[in-house]
């Protein structure tokens, strides 16, 4: 079974709206990372949040981490058509017997 | 700064054949990880190389093997290809042998098995 699972699987919003994606995982982790993937391309790193951190910001991105609930969320504010992509969370649990694990992703469509 | 490059970009093979995929890591990075991404799925970790040694392996059979060279570039070899091996193969490089650093991905090799 997946270590990380994103929710929802797909999300469609209008330009200017906020988009929130959630990630749940099963084991203890060292850190959690969010990546974006445009169709047919490689993944682009967005934010890394360590297990002792609760919130991080980068531009229009805000990531939270709740280790008690084993969950994270990615918020994209004031979305743009260029934000259309798949978003993945990836957990590093290498100190707990698991390798770097990606979830199945959320496919975000931002409509102009 | 040179990013991660992978070759070839596309490849078509038949069942039973062998394939070698290549990856040049980002300059300054000494760790390379390989992933298999089936259509509509997240990347699945195959293995990681650090200082020319395997430094972690996912749930893939031994016919998936790899190498890392002194210049930190890497190869992924797959023997006895099966139809289910059709996927996008991604290479990612990072600093150090730990997963507490961002990974920088290439655009992948699209492998199709007929």
C-alpha cells in the first residue's frame, strides 16, 4: 500500500481561486516533500518540510505538517493557469525502514 | 549550473530484450535515484546510488540493476523486459546520501515494450 496518498485525486478550479491538496502517510517520517509535474516532464521540487516543522511558506505556496495525524497539506493561493499540473507528496522514512515514497498525486486543473 | 539529463528520451523494445538508460546528475550532486512512473501513477523508487554503491532499493526484482560512475553519472539496466516495464523512467540527483535534500529530476526516458 502507498506510504503517501494525496487527496483529492483531481481538482478543477478557476484562476484566482486557492487550491488545497492533502497528503496522508502511514509511518513515522524524517521529512516530507512536495513536487510538481507538468505533463510528460520530470518532477520539480516545491517545498521540503522536516518532521519537527509545522508550516513552511514559499511564494504562493504554504505547506503544513501534522505528524500526530500523519498528514500534510499544500495550499496554492491565487492560482494561475500555469499551476495546472500533477502534485505529489513524497515521504522520507529511511530511518524507519522505508525508502523515499511518492503518493499517486493530485491532478490540478486551473481554468482561465 | 547543468541540470539532470537523461538519454534516450524515448525507446521502444520488445519482450525479453535488455535496455540501458543513462543519467547525468546535476553538477555538484553525488547521489542518484531512479524511479519508475507508470501512466497516471506516482513515481516508484527503484534504487539509489551514493559514492558508486547502492544505497537503498525499492521493491523491484534483480533484473533491475544499476551503476554509478566516478563522475556520479548513472545507468539503469533492465534485463528480460516485460510488458509491465512500459513506463517513464526518471532519474533524480541530490546532495549527500540522505533524503533530507531536494531531489532534482530529469525529464525521463519513456520506455515502451511491445
